[in-house]
C-alpha cells in the first residue's frame, strides 16, 4: 500500500489524492479510509486497486497537516490499521499555515502635552467625522489638536 503523492510536499487545498492498495482485501473484508478522524470511504472513487479522493470534494478535508489512515475491517479480526500517510494541504490563499491573532497596539509616536497657548481646544469643534468619512475631513477635524509647527 502506498500513496501516489510526495508526502514531504505541500499541495493546493483542492488536490485529489490517490492510494494504491496492494493487496486488495478479501471477500469478507473491507477497507476504510480516514483523514484524521473523518471517514471518507464513501467519497472515494475506486478503480481497481487505486482509491482516489476527488478534488471536487476538497471542502471535506480542511487545509493543514493531515494524516490519511487506511484500516482493514473484518468480522473475524475487527479493525486493523494498515497504513498512515501524511497529507499537507495549503489554504485557499496558498499558505501552508495561517493563524490570526487579535492585537491592540498602544505604542505610538504621539503624546499628550496638555493645553498650549495658540492651540484651539478640540471641544470647540464639531464632533469627529463618522466612520468611513474621507481622510481629508478626518484630518481637518483632528488638526485643531495638533501642535503648531515652530
């Protein structure tokens, strides 16, 4: 039994994968193909000893580092693991891994220096522009708080 893909490479998320089964199971035995803990046996296309997971069903297998596991199932022996193969699928955007972390940055260049002579207080102006306002109107509304250039 062997995979037809290079187990060291990363593949696009919608890549089919094929396992060559040798020897084929006996008449009272069945094969089960899992990716991690999901049974994909019913979705496999079987042609002789080649079992292929079609690309059109790529949403059934999430991106990332996965493990394809093949089991032999029989009434007399129960479930026996025959093989495990790594399967590496990139995200839809083509990344090998993607993670997102929320962050709030309080580090900046500005600092409050209190009221200064010659600078109009911001409370004298209309409220700040709403979200989605043009950059020019936002800059104009904030310019009252800016320190005058020397």
